[in-house]
């Protein structure tokens, strides 16, 4: 299986983990050194991201992917994906269209997300 296929499978696994608030899988896929910039510009660590799922502050109802680009560069892969997401986020129910950019890096033989950025697409 080539790198792009591996990352596509990991991206699908990530979506399912987000929808289920599966913190064990999220922990396995996200680097301890994660830098995540949310769509309002706030920075989040791995711990903050996973804690939001663990504590029930994030509940994802559905994620529909409409576009995905994967670019591999040796041990780093950049993913750009467009998603419609519905869920409850810190008490507010939202449905929106977002573009995510994620950077995956091979660490110790496993692919981990080291950076991510989210932007809300205004229709």
C-alpha cells in the first residue's frame, strides 16, 4: 500500500474516532506535539483536543467529506480536506462547511498528526 492510501485510511479512521469521541484512537493518531489552529484562530494542544471529546464538550453528529487532496513528501504528508460537520461544540449546536489542513509525519514507524488548521467556509 502506498503512502497516499495509508493516509486516506488514517483520515477515515480519524473521522470515525471524532464521531465516536474515541479518545484512545485519537490519542494514537495525534502527536503529543500537535499544534492545532481552530477556525476562530485559537491554538489547541493534543491534550485540549482530546479532553474536549473525553468531557463531552464536543459531540460530532456527522462528517461528510466532499474534497480531499493528499500530497506526500518522504516522511511528511499534507492533507487538505473539505467537510460538512454537524455537532455540538461546547454547548452550541452547529452545522458548517470547513476546510482542514493536516500535516502527518512518520514518527517511530507510525503516522501521526503534528499540525492542523481549520477554516470555516462562509457560503
